[in-house]
C-alpha cells in the first residue's frame, strides 16, 4: 500500500533554469551541472518508484513511502523509499543514477564511470549514506512509538539496500560484500529472499512479531506525519542573490514550472535577455535549435523549457510568428512566445 508519493520538484527545475538563463558564463556552467544532476536523480527515483509501486502497491502487508525527509533530534535524512513490512522489517532504499556504470573496490570504495572521459571517478559511499539515514529513521521510530506484544516493546529490523538502474553496469569485487547493491527490478525478489532466508515468516519467534495490517498502516502514517519538505535557495548557493528580485523573475524559464494541462492561448511571462535584461527579444533558429536574440544588445539567450507536469523536455513548434511549447509525453500544447513585428525593434548592426 502506498502511503506517500514523491514530492513534485518542478519548482526546483524551473528555478535552476531561470538562474541559468540569467547567470554569467562561469556560474552558468555550475548551475547547468546542478540541473543535470537534479534531473538525473529525479529520473532514477521515478524509475525505482514505478517498479516499487508495481510490486507493492496492492500489498496490504507492506507500506510504501517515497521521498521522505526527516528532521529528528537535529539530524536530517532525505530517504528515497521506505518499505515497512508487517513483521516490522523496514527496508530503507537509496536510489542512485549509475546508467554509465559503477565499480566497487575490494575496500568498498565506490567509483562512478564518466562516460564522456571514459574514466572512473570517486564518489561518496551510498551504503554509508544509507546507514546515516537509518540512524535518523531509528530516532523517528522512537519518536512515533511502535506496538508492544505481551508487554514487550517490539523493535523494527532495518535493512539497507541501494537501487541502481536495471541497465547499469556494476563491476563487483570478489571480497567486499556488495549484496546490498541491487538492480531496481530485483527488489521484490531480494525482499522475499531476506524474509525467507531469515526465517522471518516461518519461524515461530518471528511470527510473534507480526502486527496487524491496521497497526503497520498506522506506523506508516505516523512516520509520514514527520515529513518536512526541503526548501532550496539556489540563488544564494550560486552567489546570484540579486537574481531573485521580483522584477527579474519574468524570465523565459519561469514558465517551465507551470503545468501545461490544456492547450491554452495564454503566453508565458515575457522573457528577457540574460545579458542586458531587455524584453526586446525575438526567437531565432541556430545551430543548436531555437534561441532568443536580443534586439537591444544582440546577445543570445538559450531556450530551455520542461513540462511542469512530467518534467520532460518540451519542443517548440513554429506557426508564423507564434511559437508553441509541446510536451511529447503529456501531448499538451500551449502558446510560448510571439515574435514582435520587425518594425517594432530594429536589430542593432
């Protein structure tokens, strides 16, 4: 049973796109890197969430919580997915985007493949990260309280698993135990193996740990009540606090956060040149696709728009002076921009 789904992150994407359009070149590269990492993480979590929901959404014995952020006793944990079984076995799942591949050394160090450079680069251990998540989760369970049996307080058993894409390549060592690193499509089988191999279902001592479906659902709901949504200040992070001024928010990318639920004839907020902030711009087509040409300073501003509903990158379709944004997944279409009449703003030579 699904008790909590992923929080929407369209606002984060839209804010980074807005900042990328306004930032100077050096900082823009860092913002675009942050944007790529955010999108990759979202896609990995969505892929894992789909597989988890497919296997467990109809199970009355397993509660599923996605994207749970806990702040307990001064410690914070952003947990991708949690499964709470009615035997009080709790599976804490961390998703990682390793489409190109990962390598794990004999010492347990994690290396991620840089597909562009064709080399491995170091990264923090997701196992250690998940262990920290479990430490906070244990405090959360102490806070919400769990059922007792025969006057004795039951204690949950925590299992740490790291999920990677089914398409990811994993180079495993011979000695270091990597059994907790699994493909996302193998989760159900892994959970069943842990429950069966541990004798959790058949052993009478463990049967006494079973709680009712209502009780495990109540535990999940109380845990969900501790969720605290994160707040982000990307402008401050990248030293662009001045870009948060209200008059500057009418950028081309702010429209990306608006769900295109219908083919509306309503234009997006008026775009501005990232160099001089002039609104005197028009869309042109170049080597890398459509972009805004500034009619005041002749600067170029890239056009990056994503569907506010599904996060998919949208296409622009030209119809005379009008340009429409179209989502290939949601099949939505709305007016994005109308080029000004050529006589309005003469292009500087």
